[in-house]
C-alpha cells in the first residue's frame, strides 16, 4: 500500500534538499581559481599566493569629540552675583559681558584708597616745602598708589567678560549666589590662559562661565601603553562615529600626552587629533573610533598575516611545493593588520598554506572568535568554520555559507 506523507514532513524534506543543493552550488561556483581548500586534522587549509602590494599598520583607539578651544572665566572680585547676561547655548564675542556682581563695596574701597593717596601727596608736598627728609612721605605715596591700582582692579573685577569668542556651555552660578560659582562643567582643555583686571581664564578647575569654540572640534583619544610608543605627531588617521554610522573623517595626530594615566593596572596615554572635515550631525561629546596609520610600505612582497607564525627574529611560513607542505624561514618587515611584509624567504607567486581551526565558534584572523573569519585580500576568505557563524566569506571572490 502506498505510504501517505504528512504535508509538514514533505515540505521539510524539500527544504533540506534545496539548502544542501544550494550550498554545494555556492561552494563550487565561487571558489577562486588560484587557491585551494582542504581539510586536515587541525581544520581547513587554504593556499594563498604571495603578492606585491601595500602593507599598512594601524593603531586603534576610542575617543570623544571636544572643542579645540575651551576657556573657563571667573570673577576677579568676590561678591554677590547681581546679573547673569548669558545662558547655556548663548554665542558670545570676545569681551562680551557675561555677568556682574554687586560693586558697592568695591567702589567704596576705591574711593577710600583715592582719599588716602591725596593725603599722602599732601604730606609729601609739606615735607618738600620744609626742606626735610621726604623718603618716608614718598614711601607712603608709593603705597597709596598701589592701593588705588588694586582697588580699581577690584571694581573692574565685578564685571565678568568673555575671554574668547564661542558658545557658552556652562553657567556655574545663580543670581544672588557667590561670585565663585558652584560647580564645574568644562568640556575640554583650554588652549589659552589670560588674566585681566576683570576676568581670569584658567586651564583647570571650575569657572563661573565655560565657553567653547564649537566651530572647531577635535578628537581626544585614549591609547594603550604598548601602542602609544608607535605614535608620532603628524601621522594620518581615520575617525568614525558610533552615533553616526555613515560619518567618517580624515584626521591628523597633533599631540600625545607626555605622561600616562593609570587606572588600576591599566596604563594609557591621551592623544589629540585634528579633523579635516566635520561630517553632518557631529557634536561635542560624541564617541568615536580612531585608526592611526603608524607604518606604511608600498610595493612590498606581502602575504596574509595569518600565514606567518613565530615572533622576535624567527618567523616561518608553510609553502605548498607541488602538493607538499614545507616549512620555510622568512624575514618580515612591517606587520600590518591584514598583511605582512616579507623582506626575504618568499617570492611573488609562491603559494603559502593557511590552516583555519575548526570547532565551536568558528574563527577570526586568529581562528578562535565566534562569528569571525579570515579575509583574504583579492581572494576571498574563511568566515566561521564552526557551528556558529560558519561558512566561507571572501574579500573579492571568496565563498560565503550560512554555517551549520
């Protein structure tokens, strides 16, 4: 008697057959002609040709966008805040009045100092007319003049003026409160430090008003201790934004902090980068990823970095010689993220062997991270290789599967 299949079983069987056939078609259709894949006890192997090209080494870091110029302005005189003429977001020109304090006491002290100076001058005149010793009277005049200058500065210090043009990003005080302010909201590092009779701009600490030049932004990045030694002023970099997926800007390394910052056992150095162009939507405070080019060699003999093993002065590769895998010593130059420069031991066109470990989680360039893979410049690559994220992924001509 004919066996009746349930519809669900029939559909599932057809799906399994279609997936298996599709996988075989993808594998056979997109295999690069100049490379071969094989299985070994340690995993999948592939041969890749030694080529000539550019090797680039980079240092990656995280950072944040900030104003390239920031100043904190503080009153030069203590007192009670009388007026505040700006708010957060206000754009100001240099010299704009930001706030004032009650100047009654300061003006009273100035008037008293001026009266003392008049009296000292009168005493000096009398001593001169008497043809006596005038040194004591002259000293009193000199001191009275200094007191008048200080009192005038105190009066001027009751008016807080903008030390630079920019946008107000913090107002750390309230009407009726003390002129010293109450908190700090500085968003960057001041590029200038000036002091006048009415305004003091400092590089650290809190001020009554913080002003930033939001038209000129830069990136402040944190670099690992081992990578900081590779950084040099003037190196080119690329900046990408976490909040703006399509934003990208060329940058230049302008400074590396001379001293480190230590947090627990982690030692890092600060780095500053100038941006060539501000993408649309960029704001101070946004987080970014930075990639600084620390080395570049053009027209070099190159091989994919995954093919090179060893460290220090000894490096080896496995070469495919007529189907036989032979270990060979090589000398390496610049070691990039994807490719490595070979200075001796290999010729362009030779085939080197790469082994991709198999097992749970697949691999990355080191073959041990879930969902990762090997990418081969111009010749495709392996992605995954295990139960998660498995398959083959090429750069230009590789194979990609859905895993299993």
